[in-house]
C-alpha cells in the first residue's frame, strides 16, 4: 500500500459525525505535536445560557427545521461526509475540475494531511467547553442519523466548519482565479451544519475562525508550502469545464440558511 493511499484511508476513517476529535496515530499531518496553536485561548467562549447570542443560536435551530424535506436539507446531509476525498470532490463545480486522487493526487494528499491537522485545533476546545449540540433534548429532526457518537461529540466549535473552511482557504490560494466560488462553497459547509441541526451558528463561526488559524499556522511549515506550490502546478495543467449539475447545485446552495 502506498503512503498516499495509507494517509487517505486513515484520514477518511477518522472522518464523520464524531466531530474530528482525534486522528489515527499512523496518519501524518504537517504539524508536529505541539505545533498547533491553542484554540482554547484564541477562540471566544460559546455564548452563555440566557445571553442574546444563545437566543439567536436557538432561534436559528428552530427556524432551520423548516428545511426538512427540501433539496437544501439533502445537501446538508451530503455535507456531513467530511472525509478529504469527499470534500475534494465537493469543489468540482467551483474549480471546473473533477478533483480526485487519480487526477489530482498532490491536492488529494494535501487535503488529507490538513484534515488530520484539523483535529489538533478542534478536539481541545470541544472537550473544554463540552457544549451540547442544539438538537439534544428537543426531539426535533436533524438531517443525519442521531447516534450516540454524534450526541457525545460537543457542539463548539464545529469540526466540519473548521475543516471545510480550511480546505477552501487552501484551495483558493492554489486556484485564485476561482477563489470566490471556492470560498462560497467552503462557507456552505458551515451553513449545512446549522440546517442539519447538529451545530449552532456560533459554533460554525468559531469553526471558520479555527480553520483560518490552522491555515495561518500551516503556512509556517515548509512541507505544506511545497505541497501548495506543487498542487498549483498540478491544477494549472488540467482542462476546466462545468456541467448542468453545477447549475442545479448552485441554485440549491444559494438558499438563505438562517
């Protein structure tokens, strides 16, 4: 098994609704132990119960239950798949390239390694604040199966928003000509979590801040910078095109979330 395949498989296996709490020990990110910034010190604490911000979080949860049964609800369920190859493919329309580990292996490896590093800035604040997800105790519908793993994974910050935004920032740097569409798609990962009912808006906002601080830290890593340059060359040599499905996707994701 090649090292790339091993990294990708381990990264995909660590993905899912548990919220990026830990990466498998055999996986290799860019950051060494201790390199990641202290997200607990950097992120603001979640809104305290009874505060106006907490009330806004609750209002967003109640309002977005109306998406159940719509195409945007289905799209939110799709965005629950947060493995590096899933996220890579989700930028197909934004870049005009069918991104995968065969056509863009350098980019696929880069996404896998960033996915692994994201656990270092998500797990500590999740455990520290231990804020319950918004659906817990409500009986209201969510767009994914309500499992014990999901229930046991705290709300704040959103791991999906962290990785989705980090991936978008990195890809926008690699492909600046399509930065607007890429960052728009990255933003939608967080919105999907609110629509799904598994994260509050404040947790998504914290996730985007978390993704940005992760990428800022990664820029101090030479291997990361080298891979960004190599991925840029890799992507530059590919033919760009869009499909009719991209127009449908854009219409679905354009709906105001909350």
